[in-house]
C-alpha cells in the first residue's frame, strides 16, 4: 500500500489562461502584429497544431525581435514538443530582454527540470520568487524538487508558501500532507489531507492517502470510508478497489471484500499480475471465511 504523489502534467506549458491574459493585455500599437501572432499561436496550440504555432511565432520574432512574450510563447511550444534546450534558449532570450520577467524564469525552470537539470531549475524557481514573492506555482514546483531529493523540510517550507500565496491551492495542502507523512508527523499529514479534501471534495489521491494513513493508525472504519470515496469517484481505480478489499477483509465484511477484490482484478494493470494471481488464489479461502464469520461479532 504505497502513497500516491502528485505528479505534475508532463509538459512545460504554462497556464494557457495566464498567457492568454498576458497576451490580451499587450495592445500597444507598437506590437500590434506581434499581439496578433500571439493570439493566433494560442489558438493553434489549443488545437494541437504546434508546428504551425512555431512557424507563426518565429515569423513574428523575425519582425519584432525585442518583444518578450513572443519568446516565452515559443519556448512553451518547444517545451510541448519535448525540445527542452530550444525552450531554455527562448526563455533565456526573454530574460535578456526583460530580466525581471517572473514567467520567463518559471518557464525556464520547468524546462531545466524536464531536461534533468534540477539545480538550475531550483535556481530559476528561486529567481521567479524573488521577482514575485507570491508566485505560488514557483514555490510549489520547487517544493516538488526538494521532495524528490528527500529534502522534506525544504519541501514543507515551499508548500506552505504556495498555500499561503493561494489559500485554495488544494494540491499544495496535499503535498504538505505527503511531506509531513515522510517526516513521520501523521497529525500534520492528516490535517493537510483534510484541508485538501475540504477545498476539493473530488481529490481522489487525497482520499487515497488519507485512507492509507488511517489504516496505519488502525482506524479501518474511517479508512474504509475514504477508499469507498476513491472508488465512487473513480470506479476503475484498481489500487482503491484493492485497499477497499483490504479494509473489508480486516473488518470481516467478507462479501464486500470479495466484491472489491474482484473489481481490483478487473481493473488491475499488467504490472500487478503477481498480485492478481495471489488474489484469485485466495478467493476460495475468503468464501470459507465469509461463511465462518457469519453471525460472529467482530473482535471475537
């Protein structure tokens, strides 16, 4: 029963909405053509036409090569295509024009991180934070790097700053829970999982990890409630079905345990083949236990 960690989407694309608002605000006559190119590239990116977006942006840069948003947008497209060095080059060019551009720092940090240059990523996240001390995403992503390095104190500090900067940032509270649990502080872990769920009642991974933590504390009744919520939100969640079965089996609710384990077998990934065989092999014994436990109060 392993914890789930939040995984950032596998791209270095900034929030399209953020960049759209950025582009929409740049309406000066001096950059009118560049602004039109930015809008067109945004539409192309949204439709998945990355090559054409690159062509549009490159043409615009050739015509207006001191306009920072063009380089940022092109760097984002390079990142979407997995061309991380080209992305770094564009974000670097943007920063040469505008050294105080927090979005360019943040975007370059993402590109460095995706290319395995985590020290440079940490430095750029830090610079983005210097420029914008309330940059929640920069704190959050730097916290992820620290967490990956088992620097849990650093991760906690950054996730706290991310949550402080954006009080409804459910993922920041969730990752705080993970970091506190790694630090063997279950009370703080539980409190932060609770907070993440209060903000986002559909946060499957928060229910999942809170359920595991409750199992570790021998609180199977509430743990079962969490895993029941996991599978109600996502019935094909194999790990959720498995842990639901574990809880039911512990509580001698064998009919429910058998149902949950059968659903686990149905949805289990190929990598779980050994565990699936083990579960299939234990069904006859579980059915015998089901009959034996009928009418026997739990704990006897």
